[in-house]
C-alpha cells in the first residue's frame, strides 16, 4: 500500500502532467482548474491544496519543465565528439518528440512566455529560469572555447544569448514548417556564432 507521501507525489505528478498537456494544446487561459483536475482524475481541491491555484500549478510546471529540458539537453551530450554533431544535437532536443512529452514542449514554452509577458508573477520566475540557462550555457561555451582553442567573437554571456535565440527561434519556425528549417542551416548559424 502506498504511503501518504507517495500518494501526494503521485497526485502532484498527475496534475502537472495534465496541466502540461492541456496548457500546451489549449492555452493557459482557456483551461480551467476544474479541467486540469478532471484530466488528472483528481479533485479541484487537490489542485488548490498542492499548488494554491492554476498560477501556482503553472509555476510548478515551469520548474519541472526546466529540469526535464536540461536533462534532455545533457543526456548523451558528452559522448558526442564532433562539434557539428553536438550543435545538431542541441537543435534535435528542441525539435524532437521528447518521449512521453510528445511535441507539446515547444507549445508549452510559448504558452509560458505569453503568460509571463502578461503577468509579472509568472514572467519574473521565467526570466530567472532563462538567466540560469544562459549562465550555464555561457559557462559551457567558455570551457569549450578554452579546451578547443577557439576564441569566441563575443563574451560567453552574449554568445549564449545568441545561441539560445537561434535555437529557440529556429525551433519555433521548425514547428510550423519543418521542411524549411533544416538542421544543417541551424548548425551553420551556430558555427558562425561560435567563430568556427
């Protein structure tokens, strides 16, 4: 028999998974707390108990998504030795099906951005999340440049911002028209940014 902590963790996971799917497909504002609870086979009271409401659920989802995306980006990355393959792998993570998350991750990211742009309570944590991603990427780029002996044209921080912009911008375009945004073109753009 499951413990109370295990049941709480399962409820939390089910609510977050249901929210991820519904928010990505329908948009944050079009989905009620009741719809999320129903999709998770839980009560609305459970949603409020765990997250305080739909906004709290969105913030929790943001944290889970950050961790999952980082894990996806890092999985197997160290084993890839060729720079073009590494750059392609970064783009592939942003455009692949992501296993059980399906292709909804990009839709959810865009939904988070839209909601964050309109609501500082979501926008501020989202901005901090991206600052952390840029900082980790900048650190990795600086280490890579030192190891490879390839000086970056710009500071690691500015390079990280540009790399993230290319990856996400191309992923957004790829979502709408995959044939137009080829991974080779993305790799070429990243090579230019990295002074290769």
